[in-house]
C-alpha cells in the first residue's frame, strides 16, 4: 500500500497532506491525511465531463444552503463561510481531547516548546561577553 501511494505521488496523480493537531500537553497528534486525486486521472478514464458535472452540483448545493441561511437571519453568507462552519461543527461532534485523556501519554515527535525571546537574550549576552573579552 505504501509503495503504491509513493508511486502515485511520484506520478503526480495523488497528493497527500498530513494533518496534525497540537494537544494541551504540547505534544502533537497525527490526524488522518487528506488525499486528493488529480483531475487529470479522471480525464485518462474518460470521466472528465462527469467530474465537472459533479463539481458544479456540489457548488450549487453549497450556494443553495448559503441562500437559505442568509434568508433565515438576513446576513450574507459565502461558500467559504459555510465550509468553515461545517468544519467547526464536525469538529465539535468529535472531541479529540476527550479521547486523548483516556489514552496513556506518548512521547512527542515534535520539538519542545521554547521561549525564544529568552534564548535570544541569552545569545546576545554571550555575544556581548565575547566582544568584551576580545577587547581586553
């Protein structure tokens, strides 16, 4: 499976975007990767027109939903706003933090959080001290 995905990515047929989420304890949790198939693949199989048709249907469905919501409260809605709202609502339905509390803690693969302002201050102090030592 991994080799097949690697080959499809190399052929520019499949794109994969790995998602992750920062947990309360500072560790990262890997989420399901978003995989997208190139529209050119549909053309290879003679399905390009069908893809365009289905895409138009989806856009029209979102436009109708935006118009219905605008009519209900009088505020203008956009497709982007509706999509963001749908993502927020789906995130509220599944609470990843609740699941994380029941799991044992695991080692973080991401670098630890650092206070960069204090490390910059420390470096500046080291540079000043080195300059003073040279001038003596």
